[in-house]
C-alpha cells in the first residue's frame, strides 16, 4: 500500500477574480447592503411585507414561539410579553413586529432609538399607546441613558416615573400607562445593558435564510410585483442574496429591469445570472468590497490571522462596517473565521477567488493497487 501525497504547490494566484481598482460609478456595494436604501421607501417595502404569521417565510422557531405566546396572551386578555429581536439588518425584524400587531388586533408604532434622545420623546409615545399596542424600537442598543431609565418601570409595571424640578423642590410623579408590548430590534445584542435586556420576556436571534426559503421569498415578491419568473430564475437570485430577504427583493427588482430592457419576461436562471454578473454580484453573492477584504487578507497577510484594525487600515474601509456589514455573511458562508489572533481567510475563500492555498494540508490518497 503506497501513500501518495497530492500536496499543491502554493502561492501564486491562479486566476484573479478581484480587480483592486474600484470600477468608476460602480454601485454594486449598495445593491448588497442589508440596510434599507433611499429608493426603498417605506411605501415600497410596505407593499412587499407579509401581514400574517402564516405568510412570513422561514424563522420557524420564532414563529412557533410567538404563536404560542400570542394565543396565551389573547386567552388571558393581556398584552404580549416584551420581545427582543436581534440579528443583521434586513432579516424581517420590523416585518415581524407589524405581524404581531396585526395578529393581536392592535396598532404598531415604529420608531428608532436615535429619535428618542429627549425624555419627552419617549414619554409622548408611551402615553399615546392604546391597550395592547406594539411599540417597535429599532437600534435599541443606542437608547440614551435617561430614555432607558424611563423605560424600566414602563416595561415592568406600565407606569412612568417622572421627576419634575431640580434639587430640594424636585417632585416625582407617577403616570399610569396602558399595557403595551415593546419590540426592541438590534444588530448588536452585546451592547445592550443587562437591566434593559432582562426586562424582555422573549429574546430571539433571527438567522440568515436558507436557499429554499429565499427562493420562496423571491417567488412571493415576483408575484406581488407581477414580474414573471421561473423557479430556477428565483433560485439564481436567492443564491446571491446573502441570506437576506431585503437583498433578495432588491436584486429581483434590478433583474426585472434588466430582463425587461434586454430580453423579455419571464426571468429565467440564465437571464438572472447574466443580469447579476452585470451588476457585479458574483455567484456566492460577494460584492467588490467582500472580495477586496478577502484578497487583502490573502495577498497582504498570507490569509491571516490579521486584526480588524490592521485590515481596516489596509483596505481603507471602516472597521465597524467590516465587522457589521461584511463579516457576518463571510462567516456564515465559511469564507472567514474569527480566531483569538485575528481574522483568517478560509481555504474556501482562497479557492473562490482563484488562489492556490499554501496553507492547505497535504491530501493523502491511498492506492490499494500496490
Ligand atoms: P429588518 O427590520 O430586520 O431590517 P424588515 O422587516 O424591514 O427587516 O424586512 C426587509 C424586507 O424583507 C421587507 O420588505 C419584507 O418584505 C422582506 N422580508 C423580511 N422577512 C421576510 C420573511 N420572513 N418573509 C417574506 N418577506 C420578508
């Protein structure tokens, strides 16, 4: 029995897939950003949002938990427990909050922590709520300290504790509130203070969607937009949507434009692929910046480990952006790993970008013929 080593000689890139010079006027990074873009007005997103729990695709565990919690709250004629949803943008946190309100038959008020700077902002909102209403606060990790402290008794006992005046003449007034449900959303659950986190009865992390779920989302959106599409066309878009419904919907709109101008509907797999290549969205949903991050890690740091700040300086991209926008998806698809010594580009990333990986372990094949 002989052992053959098929160790690959390394170092040189095979076929470069990343041109380091950003193409002029290229906006494909915008296309793959999970945050809502200017063009995606509330009205546009509203049209595409599912309104019932049964129409919300994926996140089965969350739906099961909420189904039980809502039925129980309704039977007891109580408001639903406060809920904290965390995870990357575009995964359906706002949508779920609106669904809860519609399933519970109440109103939903939507705001974001930066709009609640002054105490009167949150006080005004809380006193305006009707029994059982849902208050959705996006980016809840960014609440000011004073707003957060007003929220503690409001969440716990449905009352506001307000101090009027200063020094010795200061008086505390208690204002009763109607029972309500606070739905907090955040991309950074670790930045929440523990007193705030502890006041949520339900905490749930939204995960990236798989290919099948995203395909269903694309088909559903295409149906609403009356854009003809084949199932394999929908899968092609889903494959490049970074596990994120908002991106899937955006890519579908761009592909529909392309197909309407260059060919004719329906959107087929081939046409979807052609359109997305033109927008520089590659077969794994990587954009120019993702490829730049990985290329810099491979070429400048031999694949890593490299610290976040060093990487940020090397490519001139904000460290927060790398960490919050690009990394989660690269981690998810196994192109990047976080180690205690820094970030590492995995063998799959080397392969995808067309580099021979010098760190790859030798592959041994057993030859039974000898
Ligand atoms: P987030 O609040 O997490 O940033 P949103 O709730 O605003 O995300 O969702 C972004 C878009 O994605 C919405 O327009 C919605 O139509 C779509 N979407 C999100 N989750 C789902 C889902 N589970 N099923 C169908 N569409 C979804």
